[in-house]
């Protein structure tokens, strides 16, 4: 029997055994299946059109139109460290995206030659350093947690990037010349810097405004922006369409679309599969999956090291849409969660999720993905534990 046939036979046997012993009459199992599908439904409604599609288009644009020499100059392994890590860490403040939306953007800059250190600093900072989320944390959960979250997220992005660069020094030297896409050709013309900046700004502004979360104070500047989010989003789209009409040829647009589709094919199936698994195991906020929520509430009580490790690990598996981690934590703290594990979950949860882990492995490889995930989980747990012992 050939190796391929043996693998097929094993797969058939495994599927048969799963189907044979499926606890279809168990109420918790039935509820977990419904939660899995409901989470996928919510994800499709709330994230794909306004978050992932713009992110795929930006990633494709990075790969096709952004000068690779510029990426290497500012984010490459030999770039000025203060500049590279400064750009990577600050970017999260501007983008305010979730752990899944940041993935196409990360894939774009990583494929264009960004060093493993600055690229992973961006990967962490994108969803973790969110001005609105930090303000909401301070307002709802207390100033202490809000400030600690901000300081932890900013420092983590730099620390994680530096450690990744130290552990994988040969990574950047092994990168082949050219971006991820094989579609670059003579149809792509070089454009003035100001046109490129306006082109990217139009897409980024749509991504930011279309996903702008509702603040607590509707009279604040954040509330004013929220009330105008669709006007600003529409203006961003109009701006983009005019740019495409006047500055881009049809051939260039086709290459851009096809490259964006390459990223979508790479990332989207893993994301959707991960959302199904996460929904099945943990359920949506306020709902039960296969793992009872009371178990989680019990295990994250107090400020022990074990409670922080569990909070970090469970937070890394959960999927948090932007800003949703705050009300979830408010409920957990009301159920007895310690302040240390609360900070731990704030540092690990938004930055990682089961769907994002699957994609990170696909982009970076198993070894680098494991190291990155372990750094996020380990640093978050350690920081939360120290904070819990001396919470102010």
C-alpha cells in the first residue's frame, strides 16, 4: 500500500470514528454546534466586508505598488532600530484592527522584505495598541488597568520583535528577492510618492472609519467621529475611486485585485475554520460552548501565577472583536476574576486568537509561529502576575 493511500485510509477511519461516536443527543454538544455556527454568522456579518476585504486590498497594494526598497529601508533587518520598531509599534494606534484583520497587512509587509523583528512588532501592536480600547478600559475597568494595558502593549510589541529578531537572525537573510506575489510585471508603473501616499491613505482611512467603535461619551471627539463614520467612510471610498480612475491603468488594477485574491486564498479558509472551532469550544460572549464559562471564571480567580497563565492561554484562544474584550472582562471581574489575570487577558486576548494562530503559522512557519505565540502568552502571564501582586 502506498503512503498516500495509507493517509487517505487513516483519514477515512478518523472521520468514520468521529461520526460514529458523535454525541449528537447531548445538549451541550448541540449548544456548542449552534454557537460555532452563530459565531461564524456574526463574524461574516461584522468583519469580512468591512474589515477583511479592505485589509486584503491593502495587503495586495503593499505587495504590488509599495517599493520593496522602501520597506527594507524602514522595516528591514538592517534598518535603524529606533525607526523600525517605532513605526511598527505606533501603527497599531492608527489602525485599531482586530487580531484577524491585521493578518493580511502583516503578510503584505512581511512578504515585501520587512525584518522578522519589526514585522512581528507590527503583528502584535496592530490589535493590541488601540487608543479607543485603552480609553474604554480605563473608564470601565479603572485607570490602573487602562494605564497598565497601554504601557504593557507598547513595550510588548518592541520586546517581542527584538526577541524574535534575536532568536531568528538568519530569517531575513534567507528571504528571496521580490514580494510574495508572482504577478509583478511591466504593467506596473512607478508612481510619485505623493500619489502612493494618497492611495494607501484612502484605503486605510476607510478601514479605520468603517470599523470605528461606539464610545461611551457621545459628546467627545470620538463620539463625533462615530456619528460621522459612514460619511467619512463614503468619502474615503470616493477618494479611492477617483485615484483609481485618474492614476491607475486597468492592467494595474487587475494585478492588484489578483494579488489581493492570493492573500484571501491563503488566509480566509484558515480564519473561518478557526472561528468555527473557537465558537464550538468557547462560544460567543455571554453564551456557552463545550467549555463551560464558569470553569474559566473559577480558574482565573485570584492573582496566582497559575490563574494568570490560564487567563493568558484562554485569552489567546478566544476571538475578541475590537472593543468587546472590555465588557467581557467586566463580567468576569464581577464573577471573581483577579486584577492580574484581567490585565493578562487584556494583553494576550486582543493580540491572538485561535483563527489568527492558524494563519500566523501559515505565513511564518511552525517554529516562528510557536515562538511568537509563546512570547505573547508568557509575557502577558508574567506581567499580569506581577501587576496582581502590586495592583495600584
